[in-house]
C-alpha cells in the first residue's frame, strides 16, 4: 500500500470530502495544498502547513518529511507550488503525551505501523527529528 493512499483512505473514512482533503496516491498534493493555504494566511482552511517550530501537533494532525535532499524546509517546498511532485511521507498523529508524539503511517516497512517522534518541552517536534512540518487538519 502506498502511504499517501493509506492517509487518503483514513481521511475519507473519517468523513473528509475530496474538497477538504485531496484523495491522492502522493503526499505532495495535500502538503502543497496546506502550504498554499498558509501562504494565503487562510488558517481556517481544511489543511494548513506549519513548520515544526511553530505549533505543537495535536491528535488528528499530519506530521511529515521529505524523502529527498532537495526538500528540507519550507523554502524548498515553496519551489514545488502549486503541484509539482516530490517524494515525501506523512503520518497521522494519534497521541501526544509528554516528550513524545505517537503517529501511524502506511507503507512503513511494507505495513501500517505506529512510530514515536520525539518532542521538545513545549510539545513541538524535536528539531533533530526528520519530520520538519505538520499539517493542521481543520476538518
């Protein structure tokens, strides 16, 4: 299973419409949609991008990273707007407790599994972790 298809399945099963969350076999579609919403300062949009140092993830958010050295931060992502493909991954946050963020993702070692991402004292993604952004889902 492709990991973006897993996330799309979860969002669709939870009741998100294709207008709220683009069903896609590639993470880049909803990552870039969230970034475009953020750049328009549309913070009430269904998907909004934040850098890891801006807000702490909450249950239901997506946390993500790039699978290419070409994309390592928001400035790199902006070059891919409005809809240019780049290899990426997102996980769905299912728990936030203390110094950890628990998330679930598909196509992780060819299965669906949970992972633990370290958090700093304020609950934000640890700067040393590969996850460099989160997508706030206002659905």
